[in-house]
């Protein structure tokens, strides 16, 4: 890009301050090298000053940061029945569970020897669409005797939000909110890896993982402190990983997408939509099958870079196991790379995996006309691929699900350069309760791949945040 073209682009876009700031922000973050005359250095300096004044919100953070492992306490009288558990290391795993007083947080050292890859993937293509109960039965067969045979519960919807930024050292931060019903957080320190694989920290939701497996009674707070509550079921937590980081610095975060049609397309929108409601994904190209339950675990145990994760997606036939649950992902690594990925079923029935870098995200934001500041750096619960993006405001099913108020609020407090505490504070402006009364942001995480640290809080409570350092905490 020549200097004159660069200047013309700025002038053309001055009527839209967000785009104006984003152009200069791109220069700063990616060290765009443009040949300039001396006189224009002054123009750039002024623009940078405007950028920083417009993006920085001046918020102060006085949050107390505590090491997670230093905050944990042993469960009082845990109901553990190791005789019902099959894997080696199961009892040690369950006895490692700790709770954080006053917070809906537990953590555990997962040392049970479970071959999740063979349990969660299917080379024979016997797994059926929406058949999570079949997967649950395989999990129960591998983990327990015949004491855990319960019918599957229905999944209840949620949504998430997040963004990518850089700290003042130039280190990328992958930041996410996990939203939904009130659920307690279980942090899994996964030691159960094969030679050459990666240990990881996995963020899981106690109530969701048990609900998906059909086990009632794990809703609300202080669940594991109740008398007689069965703790054995927590061996299933790796089935429902929401986000996490491995010891190579690879970060996985997942975000829900709008409800989709069933196989027959029986869901009818009350208003005609130019782009039909999405359909569930069921690839069948002969590769082994995998749902998000398998991909999340395998990404954190086997991948080091974003490209590794993309290759992993391409090596499986993806299948949707839950009605009304579609997902897209933001994956980042220690090389300051990041991508968003999502599946879409084309008109001809092809299940396509879309992979978006920052430039592609910028184009999709323009196409979708979402009008959220720094949209190309944020993640939300609507599709980015060109088919639905082009009709975002005309589709009832997208407007119904893809409310953007909280994303607007969060990203208008956003800056391209924020240190970890600032980023954690910014996430609080995306509180799910802003849009959906009675629901919350269960946790907010700021992942630093370079430093291999995770700063997080729960329920938008900023009196105390917790730090995990993968270099020290394993």
C-alpha cells in the first residue's frame, strides 16, 4: 500500500470513527511498515494519540489476585466410592478435588488413566446425529460399573462472548466470557496424557457436564459441599470442556451459535428469512467421527499451534450430538496467531469448515453490518461465514438469537492494547445478565499464551481474581 493510498483510505473512512481507529490500530499491532514523508509522521502521531484516547476507557482495576492452588480447601467428607470406578488413578483424582470458599469454583488433578480418544471418536461411523446418550454410555462403560445408567437430559441454551487483544509487551491475550445458567466451575488440571502429549488446564461446568450425561442434582452453588452428594461423577468432566490452555500455550475457546433445524428441517421461522435456519452438521467422508467433546480434548492434548488444530479438524468428520447446539471456536497459540472456525451446511448439503483470520473476520464484519466496535477482534454468538453474514439483519432466526447489546457494551470499553487486569475488567461489560435476566457470566478468562498464564474471575465479581501459571501449577 502506498502512502497516498493509505491517506486516502483514512480520509474516506473518517465519517466512521470506529473504522478510522481500526485502521490505525492495525498499524500499531502488526507493525505495518509504510513509507512516509517526514511531514506525515506528525499526522500519524496525532492519529495514534486520538486512537489511544478513544480506545482507552481509563478504568482502574484494584482486583486482588490470588493463586488458585493457594485458595483451595479439601472437601468436607466427600462421598467417594472408588470401588465403582474402573480406571487406575480414579481415587487419587477424586481425592484431589478442592473447593474455593465463597466462590463457585472447584479444581482437581486428573490422573485417572482414561483413553478419551478411543471413547469419544468413532472410526466405524456408528454414531448417530444427536445421539449423545450413546457417547455417554461409552463413557460410563469406561469409567464406572453399572451404577451410572441414567437417561440423557436436554441441553439448555447459553451464549458466550470474547475478544483478542495484546498486552503492553505485545503478547496476545485470548479473552472469553462463559455465559448461561448458574453453574459451578470445575478447573481440571489434566495429567492424563500419553508420551509426547500435552498437559493442560481445562475449564468445565459442573452442572452442564452432568446434565448432558443425565445426572440431576448438580445445579446451584456449593453442590459438592452437600451431604451425601456423589463425587464419582466428576470423572466425566473432560467430556464437557468449555475452554482451556495446554503447556505449549495453545488456547481453545468455544462459543454457541443459533439454534438449527433438525434432519428434516422441521423448525419453521415465524417470518420468512432469506437465509434458512442452519442445519446440524453430519459429515460423512470416511474419516473417523468426532463431536466437540472429542475435538476439545484432542486439541488440548495433541496440538501446539493454530495450524495443528486446523489439521485436527480436517482429520475428522464432525457430527452434532446435541439438538439446538452449534458451536464455533477461537483458537490461539504462543506465536501470537489466532483463527476462528465454524461449520456451515451449504445448499447442496456439503458440510463446510470455514477458517477465518483477522482479515477475513474484518470482511465478514463489513458484510454482516453488525456495527460493533472492533468487530473483527471479537467473538459472539452469530455466524461469520459469508452465507448468513450477508443477511444478518434480514433473518428472523439470527435477530432472535444474535442479540448484540452486550457485545456492543463490551467492545466499546475495549482497547487493542490492554494488560491482563484491564482485559478482565473489559470482559465484565459483556455480562450475560445485561440481556437475559436470571442468567449470568459464570466465568471470565484471560489467557496469555506466551506466559502460559490464566487470569479469571467468576460471576462478574471483581473483588478477587485467580491466577493459574502452567509453568508452576503442574
